[in-house]
C-alpha cells in the first residue's frame, strides 16, 4: 500500500507531467519544416504556384516549406495522404475544388473531404478561358450564342476530362445561355486545344497558360473568362458575364488544407503566413502571369465557407447536366 508521502510524490509527478504537456502545446509552431503536398507532377501550373507560395511561407513561418509531389488517382492519393497524416499542422495540402466534387461525379474516394480535412486558407482563384477556332465566324460571346442556337447539337467543345472544370464551365454556359453543344473529352488540355486549332473541334473552356501561345499566334480566339476578374495576361478579354451571360461564374479554387483536428492556433499560424504571402507584390504578379487570381485574405473559417459555396455551385451544375464519370 502506498504511503501518504508516496501518494503526494506521485501527485507531484502527475502535475509536472501535465505541466510538461501544456508546455509542449505552447511551444512555438512551426519548429521544424512544414510539408506542402501537391497532387500533381512537378512543373505544372499548380506545382509552380505551390512552390512560389512555399518560398514565401518559409519566410513568414521561419521554417522551410518542403513541397512534395504525390500525383495520381485524380488527386486522391495526395488528398488521402494528408487526410491520414498526424493532425499537428506539419503536413498540408494544396488542393482544388475537384477533391470535393468527386463523390458527386460517382467516384468513391478513400476519404471524406468534409470530415477528414479542413481549410486553412484560400491561395488562388482559378478562372478558365473560352476560346474558339480562329476561323469560326464569331468574335464575341453574343455572336457565339447566336451561332450555336442556329445549330443546336452541332457545335462541339473540348475539355480536359469528364467532370473536370472545363466540362463544368461549358455545361454551365449551355444552361445559362440556352445553347446545346456537344462534349468531346480529352486526356488533358493540350490534345483538346490542338483539335480546336485544327478545326476538328469548335471551342474549349481551357486552362489559361497553355492557350496563350496559340492566342498570340492567331490560332485561337479568346472570347471570355469564366471568372469575374480581368487578367493582366489577357488584356481586353471580358468576363463571360460581362460579354452577355448574366450570372455566369465558373471557377476553381486552390486551397491549403490540413488534416481535421489540427489545433486552432496552428491553423491560424499557417493562415497568417498565407495572408502575409498574398501581400507580396512579386508573388501576385507571378500568379497573374500564370492565369491565377490571388485570393483575398480570409480566416480559416471564411476559407471554409468560400470553398463550400464554390463546391455547392458546381454540384448544382453536375446534377442539372447529369454528369457522371
């Protein structure tokens, strides 16, 4: 049987243990490198964006940000990896809207995006660009709508995959403009744009950087941006809403996510670093040149709300257009 002195000593050790645990929780965060997981191969636009942010995040956290590429399974490999990571704030994801759309497209995911990950901050908004073959006899969105309505089911459009952003952008256009165009899915942006330039496909809602050289060469004609901001990379190109489709907006988001359960103070510390990075004029210029719109500063709670609203809007298009992968 323990004596009173032994019990008192044990109680004292327990108190010291709790104090040590509390002290550990109060230790500066981060105190070691943060891993930023990117679900795409190196060299692509999202990878370059993540690395540009990583450089600035390192400055503002005082610890290196290590960008790690984990491509595969339509971003599911990277998302699952982060969802299963220790919720300590040292492993985060550069994820897009698509990760939350997949179940609505009929794809089973090994994670629950609502339950297993949480938004830290919005990094960028990603608009897309409506381009047509340069020989198509239309020069603006209103002319395209009139041309398509005269030829229901005749005009076709290229996308970079069923259920991808380009597909959703085109179907939103059909629903709001009252047009009927035919989807031709491709395995990536480049082959689809090649067929638009070759005249085998009439148009595409595409990512912006791959289209710029063909626009400059006069092989593609840009008609409108799917977001609500103008881009310095495309001076004079209006938004589709401005060009004649009221209420039109179809964008993706790049968001920093963390595993659910990361302490709120650590989420806020990461968020603060992102917000400071977004104030970097050089970073903003680089992002805009790559076709990204730098996000407005948001708290983690605001980032979640913004992401959820974006997903809800796209889910509505998936349902109305009956899109399934």
